[in-house]
C-alpha cells in the first residue's frame, strides 16, 4: 500500500478512527445480512451500513492522498451510493412482487 | 512481516471461499461465493504485481462469469435442492484429490525460483514492438496469433450460445433503474476509452475496456434500452466480427506491404506502422469484445435461422 | 500459401455470419481452394523439405513457432478435402435434413482451427487451438438440438477439464524452463520429476480430449447425437487433433527413458480400447453408436501404435500410426455419412432399421461395407496398409509374438461389428421400407471417401516413404 | 528476501490447493452448474500459478513492470478463453434446464 | 519379348470379367437381355484372351504385369503355367456356371446384384490365379471372401444369414492368419515373385523357427478356404446358397483358391528343398490325409444331397493337398490334375443337385428314388460324375487317383496308399447308393407335374446344357488324358518346370 508524506498525530488518530468505524459498519452490515430474518430487513441493513462504512473508510483514506485521488475516491463513493440505492430498490420491488404472487 | 500476514490472510480467504463454493448446499450460494472468490482473486493478482490481470479478472472473471452464472440459474427455472451425497461419494474423491494435491504441492515447490529467459527478451525487443507496455506488446505483437485465435474463441462461444439461446422474454423495466443506467452509460464509455488508451503504456487494454463496455451495455440491455443491439442487426454482426476482420485485414496488408521481401513473414507489423496498427486493432477488438460479451450475457434467440430454438419450440407446441 | 490456408476459411466464416444466405457457397468455395492449396503445399514441402517459421519474425522463444513437415501438410490436406466432401454432402441434403445455417461458419472455423493446430509447435498456442477445436466441436454437436444438449454439455465440460490439465502441464514446463516452443524445450529437456509430471498431466488432458481408453466415455453419446455430417467431421478429424499433440509430446519432447516407461501404458490402453470399443460396438442397438464405438476402437490402434513406437522406436510403426489416422478419417467419414443417409431415409436410429438395406439403399450400404473393409484392414485399403506397416515394424523386432496376436484379435472384433451391419443389410425377410425414395447423390458422396481409402493403397509407397522420413 | 520467498511459496501452495479444490468439485459435482464453477476454480488456480510464476521475476522489491509480461499475456488469453467456454457451457446448461422443464414427465437431473 | 499389349494380357483377363460385373451392378432388374449379353461377352472375351495366353505360355513365355504397391512387394500379375491351369479351369467353368445361373435364377429377384457379385467373384479367382507374389495373392484372397459373401447370403433367409456369418467368421480369420504369416515372411525375405524352387532357402538355417511359424500361419489361413480338418466348418453350412453359387464355391472359387494357395506356397515360396529341410511336408500331409478320411466318413452320414456333396468336397480337395505335400513329381502331377478334375466333376454334381431341386423340389437323398427315369440326362451326368469321384476308369477321376497312387509309391508313402484305397471305398459307399436309388428304385416322392420348365426337355435347357457339357468333359479328360490338350499333359509340363529349376 502506498504511503504518502508525513502525517501529524491527530490526523493519524482521526483517520484510524474513521477507518475503524467504517470497518465496524461493514462487519455489522455483513452480520446483519447473515442473521436478519427476512429480505427487507437484510436489504435495509446491507445497503445502509455498507454505504456508511464505505464513506467513512474513504474519509479515513483521504488523509493519505492528494486532491486528485481524493476526488476520484469521492466519485467512487457517490457511484456506489447511487447504485446501492437503485439496486436495493430493485430487489425490494422484486421481493414485493413475489410476495404478492404468493 | 505485515505483508506476509496480509498474504496469509488473502490465501486463507481464497481457499475458504473456494472450498465453501464447492461444498455449499445450494447452487445460488455456490455462485455467490464464487463471485466473492473472483473479486478476492483480483485483489490477489493486484498484490502479485499484475494489475492488468486484476482488472481483467474483476471484470471478466468475477463480474461476467458471475452474471452468466446467475443468468443460467435464472433460466434454469425452479431450483431443486442439491441431492445429498453419501460419504463414500465424497470420501473417495477427496482421498484422490488429497493425493493429487500432495503431488502438486511437491511439484510447484520444486519450480526454480529464477525466471526464464523470456522477460528479458521481451524487454529487449520492446522498442521494436510499437508499444511501451510489455503485456500489450506480447498480446498484440509477439504472440498476436494467440490473440487472434482467442478472439475467435470468443466469437465461437457467441455462435454456440446463440444457437441454443432461448426465445426472448419480455418484462417491464422500472423507471428509476432505467434512468440510472442511462446516467451510467456515458461514464462507462469514457472509462472504457481511457482503459483502451492506457493499454499502450500502462495496465489496461482491449479486453478490460471491452469488458467494461459490455457491463454497461448489459445493464442498459436489461433495462430494455439498446434494442438494436441484437444479432439480427447486420451492423451488430458486423461489429461483433470487426475485431477479427480488422485483425485479418491488417495481417494481410502488412503481408502485402512486405511482399517485396523474399520471404514474407506472417503477422509481422512494419515497425514504423506497428503502433497505429495495434491501436486500430485494439479499438475494433474492444468494440467486438463488448458486443460479444453483451450478447453472451443477454443471449436471446436471433431472428436469423442460426438458432434451433424456435423451430423446436414450435415442434413442442405442436406436440 | 500458408497464410491463405488460414485466412480463407476465417474470412469465409466471417462473411457467412454477415450474409447467411451465401454461406454454403462460401464454405464450399473456401474448402475447394484450400484443398488445392494444401495439395500444393504438400508437394512443395515434400520436395523442398520441412519448413519452420517463427511468426512475425521475432526471436525464437518469443515468437510462436510453426512447422510444416510432410505429416502436417498431409493432415492439412486431409482436413480440407474432408471439409469439402462433407460440405457437399451437407449441401446435397440440406433440404431434407433441415441442417441449421449455423453449420457452415462452424465447419469453416473447424477447418481453420485444425489447420492452426497441425502447424503449431508452441505449447500454449496449441492450448488455444485445442480450446477452439473443442468449442467448435461442441457447437457443431449442439446443432442437432434438444437431444444433443446433454451430450454436448458433457463433452464440453470434460473437454474443458482436459484442456485445463494440459494447461497445467504447460505452465509447469514454462515454470521450469521459461519457454513454450517445442524446439526450445527439447534442447533443454531433462528427465526429472517435474517434466515427468508435466508430461503426464498433459497426456491425461489430451487423452481425455482424444477419447482414448479409458477416458472415452463421452464420445459415443456426443458423436451419435450430432447430425450425420457433423459426426463425420468429429470422428474423422476432431479427435485426431489432441492425438497429434500427444504424439508431438512423447515423440519429440520426452526423453528416451520417459518414452520407454510410458510405452506399455499407451500400448495397454490401446489394446484395451480395441477390445472394449469393439465389444461395445458389437452390443449397442443403435447404428450411430456402433460407428462411434468403432471410433473408440480404432483410436486404440493409433494409441497402440504410439505405445509400440515409443517402445521400439521403429520408423515403420510411426508410419503405421499416421496411416491408421488417415485411413480411419476417410473410412469413418464414409461410415457416418452412409449410416446417416440410411437412417435418415429409412427413418430410425436402431440397427434393425438397416434390415434389408442392401436392396433399398445398395449404394449407401456398399459405401459402409467398403469403408468397413478398411476399418477391418482388408487389402488393398488404407487400413490394410497401416496394419501391414505395423506388422512389419513388429516383426522386425525379434520375439514379438504377443502384439501381432493382439492385433489379430482386435481385427476379428472389428470384422465382427462391421459385418454385424452388413449381414443385417442382406436380410431379405422383411426389409424396412424407406420413408421416401432414396437420394442418389448423397449416397455417392458417402461412397467417395470409402473409395478414397481404398485408393490410398495405390499411393502406399510414397505415403510410407514420407511418413517414415518424418519419424527420423 | 526470506519473506519474499515464503510469500512466493505460500501463493504457490495456495494455487495448487485451489486446483485440487476445483478438481474435487468437478469430480463430486453433482449439478452441472457446480461443475462449471469448479472448472472456473481450477482455471483460477492455474492462472494464479502463472501469475505467481510471473511474480518470481519481479524480485523482492516488487515493481510491476518487471513481472514476466509473457505469462501475464498468457493469463489474459486464458481468461478470455475460459470465460468464453464458461459462457457457452452455461448457455447449454440453461437450454438443458429448459428442455427438461418442458417435459415434466421426465424427472430432472 | 512380345508386342506391347501382351504385357497387359493378365490385367485384361481380369478386367474381362470385372468390367461387365461393375456395369451389371448399375443395370435395372428388367434389363435381362443386356445383362445376359454382357455376361456372355465377358466370358467370350476372357476365353479368347486365355487362349492367347495359353499358346504363349506353352511356348515358354511368362507374362508379368506389375503396379507399385507396398514397399518391397509390388502388385504383380504373373501368367505362368501353374497360374494358367487355374485360369483355364475357372474361365471354362465360369462359362458353364453363368449359363446355368441364368437358367436357374430366371424370374427371381435381385439378379443384377447376383450377377455383379458373380462376376466379381470370378475376377477375384482369376486374379488369385494370376497373382505373382504373396502380397498380391493375399489381396485377391480377401477380395474373393468379400465377393462371395453376398452370394452366400443371396437368399436372405435366416439360414442363409447364419451361414454367411459363419462363412465370414471362418474366412476372415483365415485371411487374417494369412496376412500375419505373409507379413512375417515379408519381414524375413520380402515378397519377391513366385519362382519354382522358392525363395526362402537363403534364410532357412538362420530363421528356421520363424519360417516354420510363418508356414503354419499361412497354411492355417489357406486351410480355412481349402477346408482342412479343423477349419472346414463353414463349408457344409454354406450349402444354403443357390446351386450355381455352391457349384462355383466348391468347384472353382473358394475351395480351390485355398488349395491353389497351398500349391503356390509349397512349390513357389518355400520350394521342395526348404520344405524338406524345415520338415514341414509331413505334418501337412498327415493333416490332409486325416481330412480325406474324415470328410468321406461324415459324407456317409448325410441325408441332404448338397450336404453330402459338401463333405465330399472337403475330402476331395485334400487329395490335392496330399499330392502337393508328398513332394514327389508324380504325386504333384496327381494333385495338380485333381485340381482340375475335381473341379469339373464336382461342378457337374452340383448342377445335377440343382436340377433335381429346381425341377423336382428334391433335397433329400431318399426322395431321389427313381429319378433316373424322370430325368435321364441329369441322372446320367450324375452317374458319370459320381463314378469319376470314386475313381473308376475311364473317367477323369481315375487319372488323378492313379497318379496320386503312383506318387505315393514313388515317395515311399505306403500309408498314403492305404488312405487312398480306404477313401476310395468310402467314396463308393456314399455315391453308389445314390446311383442305385436313381436307376433301380421305384419313384418315391411327390414330384410336380412334368414339363414345368420346358416343353420338350426334362428341364430348362439352360440348366441341362452346362451340366452335359461338364459331364462330357469328365469323360473326355479321362479318355484323352495322354493328348497334348489334356489337363494331364499340362500338369506334366508344370511339374517339369517346377522340379527342374536347378
């Protein structure tokens, strides 16, 4: 992993905290997906927790990179956010139709 | 040390996912686990100094194969639970595989640690190849015959798939996903163009770009956009074979250009033109790969008599 | 010339995809021109000696190597000629058999992939050729629709597995020596655990793809399910591709000790294939399965010859090996076309449909019998030539009584299954009436390769000479 | 240096084990789809072996340009070939499922 | 030596029956006249060509025609005295059989196919006779198998198919053994042309074991067609074929091909000297002698006419082998001349059997009672041929047995003499009762009404004529044995050439 220039202690602490938070959200989301009872709650958990987790990880990483890389990372986050939303909606609709049919 | 830890973790996860995919109870789980495995594999390759391949694996290996597997699952209709196997059915193959594994381990650990002569040779000849990225040089100049055949394999898979493809099923698409896919499309085109252009000197190239384009096209196609993108359209057919056509045309041209020589050499690009020829081939190959991959995923029966499905369905309806 | 042999079928196939209407004409045209070119090439090579290319003129090792020796040229010629013949057959029966348009580009691509395979002397390029071949073959099998899907899938999966085994072997060799061209590998070859295992892995994969005993399980179903022209191509040509590579590996790469160690295995497998395939052909109730099992048995001859070649290193046995392949290709094409014609006209897949076929369709039956004669090895057919060369090679070794005996037994088995059909055809009690009046042209087309295999005997001396030189 | 070679060995062993896992899956099956997945795992293992072998030439201080480009090109070719074959196999499989579904009197595989 | 076209004479002789045969295949069923014309044209041309060759060979010429085939073994057609003996026999008898077959098969289905294969069969036989080395011989030997098989199964009944299967199983195995043997011999000494005195003498001391093995393999292969003892099983069963086919198989084509091969093998491949050195003659002779007695013994028990004739063939053909295996000039004359005599006599017998079956519907011996009065000409022919078989003068059979006896005495084989005497007695025992039934017993069976096949004659003239022709031949060959045109004088010429090579 490439490491940028020197960082201050505060920045390091802050970025580590953000990274850890992101990781926590990811883990929470994954556990939820495995443990939650039905599709809707799973979807809910996964999309929200993962979007948030990714956001905080990217925020944590931003301390290490230059502005151009940061911009790209933000763009990636936005894309994931949007596509996560759309796919979550799609899946929910699919579940709904299936439920209605049954 | 930390890198080694990372490696151990990576390898452990890879093995666990692969094993889980093979052993899982349900097919859909197997497919999901396989996709995860593919993504991790991409990461592994990035770790192993192969960013080209990481890109390709992420797009083709994990993404495309996963999509294909899911399509197949969906087309297969209702899934029966996997038949349970008795332990003899599992145990004896396992024993056999363990023995094989032992032998394989013995073998791969015997491989010499020093590389062969070819990397140095590639570097030595790179200047004459017309591109500065060695992988692209190998793909499109040193071993271009392999690449030509590989394009052919891809085309062939498409032909075979079209032959057995089912009749199209019409479903309504949802406004939000449609507009989202339309929003994504230009982004993907730009990205693909970048990858293609980058291939000349850094990781990237026709396959990665083609795969990316295909991903975009598949999304659009699933949202009932791009209705013209079907085998029955002659222009689609034309571009699907364009990669090969341009390749062959370039080969022939190069051959004729050097025809004055006593012994014309097959597949040799004139050094001063090599760069342009390779770029031309790559552009058309990207298009062809994109179209082919798209059609592979959303394969539906074409109107041309290439497919047997319709006539058979008619027969089935009669009977 | 070389280039045209590859570009022509490719270009033809691409054009066919664009304009399916003219596909048959294009396919026939390209096959005809290629046959002519291949003949030219053969003559040229046999006059001027083997030609070796490094593609694109890059240094050895980096470039893909090609070699056109007389054997390769002979096989290229065979491929083109059979393609032409089968193309004519498919064209002649297109109205009746409702053969899909997909056949034409696929058959051209089959020719391309085989030609590329015969030429290549680069292990990885051979892998790509193998995959290409497998995909074409499976796509061709799946042409017959619903009933062929399962065998086709089975064929594809096993074939992929075989390719991967082969690839693993190639990778191990590359890991050890860092190169892929056979000539380069030969110069550095050392018999050790690594090369042993690589060779074994590659052989396993190739044997699976070539349907050599005991890995032949997929073949009868796949070949029997395909449409008649496709079965002819598959049996005559496709299984020979992996066999060719197998021979390259063991005759050129492997050291003498390795070859000696492997010889009994190949010979044993060949013998087992002969006996098992013959026995299965005797038992099966379906006509096409009989011919397909006969392919398994006949491939046994080739394997046996390979094993004996490794053991005794006799040029004559090498010649015998390829004579078997040539003769079998022609004879099997005739068999499949004839059987396809008969079961198409008489309407049924079972052997009993052929009852009395010597009256209703004498020409097709004659074609089958004549081709069968070569399968048995009756003089003066190609099969006889091969058997003669093998026997000569064996008798030159002192104290070899077991193998001639085994050959005799195998020949009797093949005679038994060929005449199982012929005897049935002479049954006059109640012949099966044709569904419609038999077409004459396709029957003649089926007879043509059968006659060609008997005509091989006329060229026996140059053939033997050519092939014997190749072994040295 | 030690770390490099132990990493290398680790990856080599992983690649071999992946192949073995794939072979197990291919033999045991039982559904065709799982066989296809298993084949893909085998090919992933083989490709990984190739990538590791390419990595050999990179040396302890990994710089991407030094990895064996020939092997990388081969893997790329192999990947495309593998995905083509997989796609075709899956298409056949889908057709097979449909054919068996069409005829309910025949029990599915 | 001779005009250019003469070197093509052997080929022309083969083509004269092959080409009409191939044309006949393409004819429609109704084109009877054309088919007959083609057949007769072929026969005539062949006879003329054979006559030309006969003249030349008698003057001492030898014909060669060769095309390249295997390395070290060209495809050679060689017209020498011995081959001409067989060629003349098969050509003349082909004429008779063709006419007979036209009459016999009148109005039966699939005649184009029948006559096509019939011509092929004769071509193969002639080719076999003319072949100039072992490889060519092998080739025609296998072609003969293939050409005769459709004739055996021509009727297409279950019995015919079973017989066909059996026939194939035997002959193909035989061909295979022959192939193995020829290949073995080829690897030792190549396959040069047949030459009096053989060509193996150079390696006799070096490879005695392998030579013996090769001889054994080849005799086993030839023995199948020559119906030597353990390999005779197909012959009696092949009786289900139509009468002309049986006649052809027994008198000319198949059985004689085996016998002829043995002659070639013994005299022109191994040679008398090598045979003696390798001690191969004795076992062969004993085997043949056993076959003679066994065949006669089994013939006694048969009630079916054609079956009895079949076992008689097994016995009679082995006379040829015995004559050859005794390795003396006189015995050789006896054996060779028996090749011709037995052919003519046996074909007559089969014609007669066919006539009885066709006209009266009689297949069993005990139904023949009194047939002599209903069908006098047929019965006379039968009687003549039967007497010939027994060896009663002045028939041809007497000549061959006489020389065989002389040969046995000359080579000090008293055992063989005993065999001949005993076998002669057995012959009489199974033929004379039939003759007795024909002439001296009252009519027994239920015969169809008269003049079914012909208005004036006892049966169709085409069935009658060939039979009478061959019956007359039997007498003529016996009576005029000492003249220059008789088979006897020709065989004496052959033996002179065979035994005076050094």
